[in-house]
């Protein structure tokens, strides 16, 4: 393995890919695909794949990763179509009369996203929250509030084994849902920071609508469709994990969402044209996750709260799925603290989590790392606050 200053060359190639995404965010898919291709060529000709050398080794690696990658692809596109059904139901137009008129309305919206994510996939919670925000704020949603929506989706899923891919992996590998449950403690503490700051900043940018706009009757057929798709997603996720022997053999969650979308389209069709731009965003994240999975990370530092704190920051630019898998293989971590760190940490950058990529499909202006960090500065602050609240209250509890 070739190294430069003790670091494998692959990490430099991946780092250049991330820098390219940061500066060329309008061409994020091309940058990510190019980076993935360069890493594959380098490992094929010079270095080696994580499973060895040659096409057979690459095929073995793909066999390990294809379920997660396919699930991401299906969910990102599927939930984009679901958000369209939700928007066409006109239900978001009736939220102003239900939510407070001040900045508390924005805080309530973030709280709704947080709670939804505990039961749904965080991608669904983020895109539904994005649609609600578009109607509540007349389409003028700040990038800082987008960061808060993503943070709410990721924080809400941190303590639930059905709310985030990382916690689902922990469940598959034998970690009890009750072991992960305390992750809600730092998640709630973080919410009190980014929720308050994000809602107040959005209120200054664009106040929430005080009253419903007339002429938008609720289309209950589409409300029913949204409910069917979400129930299908939750049911498939729970059933797949309860029946699994520790390894996912197919992308059941994504398949369930698409089966529900296609069957309910007989009742009312979504705007199928939205699948094309959503596919572009999905392929971007799949390329980035695939590139991250090729990194020669054979072990993490010794388990400690300092290591977990760092993994949270690393999750903002590096896929948290292989990090979680390595931690499970290594053992000795505080699983609730790790679930919070790697689940919430991706909120700090727009492409750090699938929820962020899904939301920026609705709001392309959010695909600026610099604007996300500048306006969403309260998210990393909230991450640190939540982390240390957990340490003070529970201490370090390795499993």
C-alpha cells in the first residue's frame, strides 16, 4: 500500500473529491463520480480493494455494499416522490392555523420533524419537513433553517433503531434497541440549541404565515397515499430487522417504499418527472458512499469518548456507515453515545447525511458547504453541547 506522510494515497484522492464537491457544488455528481472512478482505477492498478486484488475482490466488495447503496438510491428517489404526494395533498397549506405565529412556529416544525424521524427513516422526515417549511414561509427558507431541519431529522433518528441506517445496523448486529435509546438524551439537548437558534434566525429571515391561504382544499386521497407509503416503510424496516440473522440480504425498505408508491399511483399519480432530478442527487450520494467504503480503514482508534467525539465530526464528510461497521467489529464503544455522534454529526455539512442530500434536492441553493457552515453554525455547536450533556449525565458506558 502506497502512502504519503504515513497516509494511504486513497485518502488523499477521497479528500480531493470532497474539496471538489465543496467548490463545485453545482457539478457535485460529476465530481463524486470522477472521484469514485479514480479511486477504483488506482486500487485496481496500483493498490488493492478492501477485499483484495482483482475483479473477483471488487465483486466481493460490491456484494457487501450493494444492499446499502441500493437502499439509498431507492429511498432518496422514492421519498422525493412521496414529498410530492404530500405537497399535492394541500395538507401543508393548512399548517399556519395549527402552528404558533412567532418563531415558535418554526421550532414546532423542527419538533415535528424530530418526532417523525424517531419512527420513520430520517430521509422521509427531512423531505416532509422541507415541504412544510416551503409552504409556511412562502418558499423563503434560509440555508440555516435547512441545516436545522436536517439536524432535527438526524437527531430524532439517533435513539431509534428504525430512525437511521447506523442504528439499524447496530440492531442487525445484536445491539438492543434499549441500549441505543439513551441517545435521545444528547439529541434533545442538541435540539434545544439548534432548534431555538435556527427557528429564531428563520423568523428574522421570513416570518411564518399567520393564517391558512384560501382555495386549497385537502385532497384526502393523497393524504391516504402518504400514510400508506410511510406505514409500508416502517413495517418493512421492522420486519426485515426482526427476521434477519444479522445481515441484510436485500434492500427491503427501498423496495417496500417503491411497491407502495407504484400501487397507490392507481389512486393518484405523483409527478413522475421529479424522479429524474432526484436520481441525480441519489447517484451523487451513492458515489460518495461507495468511494468512502473503498477507504483502507481496517480499525479505529481505541474506544474512548474522545474517539467518539472525533467520529461525529468525521461523519460530516465521511460516510458514517463504514465507521459504524468498524466500531461494531472492534467493540468496546458506548453504543448510545456513538449512535448520537455518527448519526447527528452528518448534519454539519449538506452531503454529510442522506437527509441533507434529500433536502437539497428540494432546495438546490443548500448545496454550498460554505453557506451551510456560515448559516448553520449552530448545528456543530449543538452537537458539542449534546455530546457533553450525555457525558456529564451518563458518563462513558462502553458495551
